C-alpha cells in the first residue's frame, strides 16, 4: 500500500467516526404505552365526585367510579391531584345511565342473560391546551346470568365496568400525549 492510500483510508475512517459521533446522540429508541409525553407545564388534575343522576341508583357506583379515575391518574401520571380547585386538567361528570335488560333469549323465549350498562357523561378541560377539551358520553356493559339477582352481582360487576369506563376516559384525555 502506498502512502496516499493509507492517508485517504485514515481520513475516511476519521470522517466516518466523526459522522457517527455527530449522528449517534440524535438517534434514540423510545418505547412506551403512548407516543408522546405530557406537556411539562401541566402539573395538576382535578377529578371531583361524579354524582349518580341515573333513574336506577347503585349506592357504591359514584364513589367507585370517582375513586378509580383518581387512582388511575395518580398511578399513571406525575400530575398532582387537587381538590376543591380546578387543575390544569379538569374532569366533571355524572352517571347518567344505570340499566339492566335482557340480552339473550332462549328458544322457548325466556331470558337467559341480562346486560348491565353504565353510562357516564364527562366534560374534560385542559386549561393549557384547550383544543383537547371534550364533552362526551362513555358507556360500558357486561352480561350476567338471569339466575342471579342484580344485587348479588353488583359488587363484582360495578368495579369491572368502572375499570372499563376509566380506561376509556383516561385514553380519551391522554391520547394526545
């Protein structure tokens, strides 16, 4: 190998190394459940009690739903939950539907399954990014056998349905992060 080839080869290696050093810090692999991150200016969230305005009222429904939504934000975000004041992000809502109805009929025209449905109206406000505000209705349902009374299955089904509702509400509020 002549001296010129060695020098050119060294410059090529040095250039490639320099290019790698410049580009490497710009490259990174990120992963997670959401594509973005919460705006660092958003520090607080308020989630007051969701009253039950449905015709049929389950005594534990409102507190179970409210507690589950507050718990979700406390566990999965760094936002501080504030009470008695509006947070940077704020939820208002109420249970507007709590119904049970037959959902499956047997060949002899008797109901064999019932469907319990919970509907919640939610108003979400993001004071720092108002373009993400919404006023929506969320519904979740599950079935249970007609051999069981609603009062017997409520202690299991209400928390299950509240988790479904909280998942939908949380995703709707955080889908832009």
